[in-house]
């Protein structure tokens, strides 16, 4: 039933990704940067091969490196590029492949707004966003500051010990 429901949502997801790629293109000074990504996505969707085993992961690995390059050059595009990455993950119907693709998403787009409070958090370490530090560096500096309550310090120590 779950796979069937996911299959029913595929056309809408594909349309949304295509629309978001168009919107991302409009946010760029150099439209050519995204041309290959859009062409790859459109060709894959036209072939109907998107849903073959491993095909979503192939598509993800063809598209996302360019999205990362775009966000490095145009930081204001991060949210839209991260959204496209999440939508590509959602196309995956095989649980183990979905899990791997989700890990790639977190690696490529670790910053996410909390849906409850709106704060930007790091999906890799679960702490408040720390764009100028690695997760380990951020955790160490928080722990060394000594300003955290005992329970928070214990959590930070656990994260450092198990990362």
C-alpha cells in the first residue's frame, strides 16, 4: 500500500521538482549553470527510468553536486536547492536506498529550519547551525565554554564520544 501511494505521488513530485528547478534558474545570474541539471532531469523523466532500482540515486548524484556548487556561489539559493534535494530523496521507494539517499541529503544540505521554532539547526549534529565550524569543532567549543547545564554537557560529551 505504501509503495502504491508513493507511486501515485510521483507525477506531482516530478512536476514540483521541475517547477523548483525553473524557479532556481530564475534566481541565478548565469542561467547556463543549471542547464545541464534541468536537461538531465527532464530526459530521465521522459524515459520513465527514474524509478528503476538505483536510478533515483543516479539522478541524485548527477543533479546535487551542481546544486551544491550553485549554493556555494549563490547562498540565497540554499533553501530551494535543499528542497529539490529532499524531493529527490522522496522519489526513492526502496527503503535501504531511501536511507542512503537521505544520508547524502544530510551531508549535502545539513542546515534546516526547525518547523516548530524556525531556528536553523544542523542535521548532522542536531545543534544550532554553525556555518563557520565543523560539527566536532562546534561541539568541542560548546563543551569547553562550560556555560552549558550539566545535562547538556553530558549530551555534548556523548556526541563527541560517538561521532
